[in-house]
């Protein structure tokens, strides 16, 4: 059998061979891992480029769709504004016509009222003139009656004087 030294020597050799093989294996593994990482990095880079390209295309399509949607919405808004402006104009025309009609009715009513008031005032003026004539006639009659009464008094005095003289 082998003695301790031989065993130690064998163990050292084995460790050296196994160590070198492990080192070689580690180097190959590290090399393979590095190659794999490089391939993975390349694939990831390619994938990122494809994803960036797809994202850019998608963004362009979305921007185009948004622009189209904005154009359609602006057109609809413009149409709606046009319809509303037309309705407002029609409503204003109807309101202006109604206001004009109301003004005409009010003016006609005011003319009718003025005619009625003027007629009443004319009647009152006529009555006042009649009353004024009657008052003037009454004054003349009163003055005339007063004069006649004076004359009668004078005549009675003369008659009394004449009766006194003739008696």
C-alpha cells in the first residue's frame, strides 16, 4: 500500500489536476457565460430596437388618429355652432317681429286712447263754452234785471212824486 507521503503526493497531484480542470472548466463556463451574455445583450438590444420602432410607429398612428379625431370634433363643433347661430338668429328675428308687433299694438292703443281723450276734451270744451255763454247770458240778464229794478224804483218814485203833486 501506499504510505502517507505517497497519498499526500497523490492527493496534491489530484488536487492540482482537479484544480486545473476546475479552473479550465470555470474558464470555459465563464467564457460561455460571457458569450451567452453577449448574445443575450445583442438579442435584448435587437428586441429593444424592434420595440422602440413599434412604439414609434404606434405613437405615429396614435398621433394621426388623434389629429383626425380633433379635426372631426372641430368640424362637429363648427356645425353645432352654425346650427346654434342660425337658431339664435331665427329666435332673434321672431322676437324682433313680436316686439315690433307689440310696439304697433301699443302705438295703436295709444292712438285710440288719444283720440278718445281728445274727443272727451273737445266735448268738455264744448260744454264749457256752452256754460260760459249761459253764464254770460245770466250775467247780462242779472245786469238787465238790476237795471230794470232801478228803473222801476225810479219810476215808482216819480209816480209817487207825481201822485203827491197831483193829489
